[in-house]
C-alpha cells in the first residue's frame, strides 16, 4: 500500500505543504467525495436499471471508480503525513475492537 501511495503522488497536480487550508488539500477531500459518489451512482443505476445484476463491464467501471477513491484516500493520508498502510492497519484494529465488543452494528465512530 505504501508503494502505491508513493507512486500515486506522481499524478498530483499540487504539492503537499502541511497546511490544510489550501486548495491542494481541499481539492483532495472534494475529489474523494466526488469519486465515492460516482461509485455509488454506478451501483444505483445497476439496481434501478438492471435489477441489481452486475455484468463484467459494470464491474470494471465500478473497480475503476474504486481506484479513483483509493487515489484520493492515499493522497489525503499523504497530505496528513500518514502512510496508507498505517490507515489500513488502524482501521483493522478499530474493527477488531468493535468485533470483540460485539459492536460492529450501531452508530458513532467510537463505539
């Protein structure tokens, strides 16, 4: 994951500065939301128009959108000075803690 994150910065039109009140950082956050929305929209149309049946072309298009989501996540983490591997590991630790406490369902980040 860290190799991907390092390679992905080649495609960033901006440079990380450590200042989060910049066009560069905000563009990454808005890009993440936009790409997640595009992913959801593709799935919505499959549910609406194809009775939820995903063919090979649909799957490829969704995977492409997920790649864009991944790029923005990797970029935001890099701007924050955090490795993508660290993000992934912290997420797994959080989920494992919830599982042990039988709190996978529910609301709130700190359950």
